[in-house]
């Protein structure tokens, strides 16, 4: 594995770690492999932020948000595993929404 592949994998993993997606975007947005994972990471981040805002404003939603957080955690793990294996697989449930980030 050359250094470019290692860098792309590190940037791909960072794309799934919440706000750290910004680092991936700034460093490797021109790499197709990393861009694919940045888009999916952004979808997960948006879901997390929107869920957090809703849970903060509507208190009973905390229970639902807790379930959503567990699902998001599983999706993050799946995304990271895909990166480590060098795969560009859409995440279950949310992978299709990555197409809305076409300008990246």
C-alpha cells in the first residue's frame, strides 16, 4: 500500500467521525474515493445535528434520539469498515442521500 492509499484511507475514516469530516474535505476532496465517503459522512452528521436539535427542543424525543444515535453508530462502523477494505459501498438506510451533496 502506497502513501497515497494510506492517506485516502485515513481521510475516509475521518469522514465518518462527525465534525472531523471537515479535515477530510480540506485535505482530500479531489480524491474520488474520499469524496464518496465524505458525502456519506455528511449525511450522518446532518442526521445527528438535526436529531440533536429536535431532541433539545422537544424533550420527549430524547428516547427516539437515543435509538437514532445507536443506529448512527452502527452506520459509522459500517462506513469505516468499508473504508478500511477500500470499498465504495452505500450505507444502508442513508447511502442514497449522499447524492444531495453533489457540489463537493
